[in-house]
C-alpha cells in the first residue's frame, strides 16, 4: 500500500499490531536496517520472541518476526508511531515523558544508535522518538 512506501517503519508497526490482535505467532515484513534496529530493541526489551532476516530474491530480504504472548494475551498491548516522515519528533532525554507510567518504552534513534528510552537515559542521549510500546 501507499503507507508502506512513505513510512516503512509505520508499516512494520501496523503489521506487528495487527498480528498481535489476530493472535498470530509470526508476521512478515520487508527488511531494512531501521526496521531490524527497532526489532532488536523490541527483542532486547522482551516485547517480541525474536526475528530473522531472510533473502527473498536477489537484493530483496524480508524479516520474519516472532510475536510474544503471555498467558494467551499479546505482550504488546499498544505500539504507536511517534515521529512521522512529515512530522519528525525529537526529544532531549530529560524532556522525554515516561510511557504508561514507566511500564512501556519509547524507541529512539540517537547518535549512538537505535535504543530504548531506558538505554538512552543511561547513555544520556536524546534523538528522534520513533515509537512507543507498552
């Protein structure tokens, strides 16, 4: 669809959101560096089981994402895009609000890489607020 071309990360989040709602164990997405960086944070923070990048054909790769459930409920209750291609959202780490009373995370693209707000606070770096998860 049109959205996936203009906002590949938004498209990934939608696939994860829809997959969790539908109770799927796995969802597929086109692969990119940004997408795998975000998936790495989701994995590290325990929101997904894992992911694997696989070749589809010459020069094209896709990522298989293993979704996670706890007692039958989706681990990701909400995953929302914050910064958008037409409206970038940046935050200094001290100004970044906690997500869902600190039960959730923000994922930021910082000069030191893509990381959770927890990691960004520890590294004392801010950046583009890509999405929020809880």
